[in-house]
C-alpha cells in the first residue's frame, strides 16, 4: 500500500514527465528546430561550417548554448512561480480552475491536430537582443529574448504546462514543472551544440516530418486536457505508482 505522503510527492512525477516531453516537442516545433544551427553558430561567434568540422568551434557553441539555456530557463521558472502563485490564491476553486485549464489545453491540442487554426498562435514575436554574438552574456540575453519572443509560437504547449502549474496550488510544485519544461526544451540545444555533425541527419529527418510531430504534440495536449477535465490525472499517478513502484523512491 502507498501512504498519502508518498502519493502527494510522487504524484508530481507524471506531470513532470509530461512537462519534459512538452519541452522536447517545443524544441521540435516549426519555429524552433529550423533556427537551432544558425542560433548556435551566432551565439558562439562561429560559422555553421566551423561547427561541422571543428571541435573547438563546437565547444564555443556549447558554452554559449549553456548560457542561452540558462536565460530561457530563468524566464520559464519565473512564469512557473507566477502562475502557480496565482493558482494558489484560487485554491478553493481548484476543481473549476482545473476544468477550465483542461478545456483550454484541449483547444490548444485541436490547434496542433489541425481541427482548426488559431492564427495568433502561428505568429512569432521576436525580440532583438542586439549584436551580442560570441559572448556568454550575449547568449544569456538571447535566451531571455527567445523565451519572451517565441512565446506566441510556443503558446499551445507552454500554455498547457502553465495550466498544470497553476492547478498544482503549490508554488514549489508549479515551479518544478516549468523547470522540467525548460529542461526538455534546453537539453536538445546543448546536445546539438555538442554533437552537431552527428545530429544533422536526425534534424533533417525531423524537419521533413514536421507535420507528424505537430500531430503528436496535439494528441499529447488533447489527452492531458481530457485527463484534467475528467479528474483522471490523479488516477494516472496511482496507476504509475502501482505499476512502477520504484517511482515512489524518486518522490
């Protein structure tokens, strides 16, 4: 039998897994994946050709990418803190809040599945961080600009995770969810910087199958929304803990 304290701690794990997957899907989105190589090259003060053939250039790109990920993580953690704090204020209406968030997430999922398109979610609002290429501080500024400027494009997936964070009713738990999202989005940036020549083929395949990736994103969002409005998200936690008892040790 699982005690209540274990469940309350480990019940966050399914949401963290969803947030991590959502971050990865955000990385694979049409407005992020295509710009990864030029962004990495610019931040490192190198060319894409140098990244392809020079280990030194890749190390420079990796260092800059680390500060870039730190910048975007700063924004997402602040968003997680803010949304979960708001959710805590409305804790007495948490069931209704969860239902509304679930409906919104399902709408976002339908957008990705192509049931209908929400036009403003297809637009980008890029911010210019200035001519900061080649410096760690510039990469950090670009990370901040990326998180703010690409929010309309990342909106459906990011909105789903912010909805989960707000429904947690705990600032700590909500912030942890956005940390997982930031990891899912940021780690692939680091992987591409470190292993660029080996990953070019994989990235090319992903670009050619972008429609399928969007459909997977939509299906994930729609499923999460359905679990939220039917009250089955906690049931998923029970099932995972009963099926994989080792998860309780992580909680």
